[in-house]
C-alpha cells in the first residue's frame, strides 16, 4: 500500500473522492464502497477507513435524499420497516473491533458485491413494475442483516438494499434511489454512534477530505433526480471496486 507521507497525496485523494461522490449521489447512494475501494490502496487503518466512509456517507446520502424527496420519489412507508431493525444492528456493528485481516475479507466481499451491482444496474433498471410491498418480517430481517454488516465495514447498505427493492418489485428505480439514500443516511449515523461508544471513531488525515466529498455530493444529488447516469462511468468505477476487492481478499490471506 502507498504510505501517506507527502502532502500532495491528500489533494489527489480529494479529487478521486469528489468523483466517487458525484457518481454515487446521482443514484441515491452515499458512496462508501467507492471511498473504501480508493482508500484501500493507501496505508490507512481499518478504523480510519470505516469512520471516514460512514461520515462521508452521512453527508452525501443526506443531500441525495433531500434531492430525490423534493422530486417526489420518496416512499416513507417503504423505508420504515427496514430501518426499525437496521439502525440498532448498524450501531452494534459499529461497536465491534474487527481485526484487520477479517476486516480486509469483509470489505473485499462487500466491494465485490458493489462491483457486480454497478455492472448489473443498467439491466435491473428495466424492471420497473412495482408489484407489492415487503412483509414486515421480511423487511425487518433484511434490515437487520444489512445494518450489522454496514456498521462493521463502514458502508450504509444501499448496495444490498437497492437490488432487492427492484428485483422484488417493491419500488421503481428512482423510488429505490430515494429509499436507499434515507436507509444509508440513518444506518451510517447509527454506525458512527456505535464507533463512538466502542472507541473506534478515528479520522486522522482523512478529515481534510470532507469538503471535496460534500461538493461532489451536491453536484451528484442534483443531477441524479433528473438525469440518467453514464454507463461508462459506472463500468470504470466497477473496475476500481473489483481491483480493490481482489487486493483486499489477497491481503486477508
């Protein structure tokens, strides 16, 4: 991994994370999987990476949620059954102090899912018919599982929830983006709370990257409610996620 010893590394990271924020916010996501993929190529601790990713998630998904809600795509009755269990589960996950080796495995697996999600998304968005709402038990179980993993790794869970909502016919693509943004926002806040209690809230030099990501979130969230995201940009990010996932899985070995 690249050691962060020179000050010019931070501006480069800021530019990269700005681009990730634009891309993810445009589809209602916070971007944690993208941030973590990029940070995994540098010498940051798991605590710094997870804390920073969750913080960036809160900022970017919050802006995305407001934009999609203002455009009339938010369904509160769909979000609530999932977050009732995901919030405490994310808090519990944030409290856990996972050894670096296991964190690398978990994050690598999450990034593989995220890469597949980006490649799959264009095809999945053709499934637009909303046929039903999820049962309370199904939503609660799904929310708890996603929330726990989100708190441990430092993601908001949107990469897991979004395909479920669309493939099960529970929401249209833009409704999915709005619900996912809200889901990511509350889970990321809860995960940060767990990290405070568990003593795992660490930023280090990464605190200086927040303004760039906020700017990317503003741009992406405003574009996402009215424009379709570029297929080429999704594929490029998918490659980055895949490379980072493979690196982390090998590191875990």
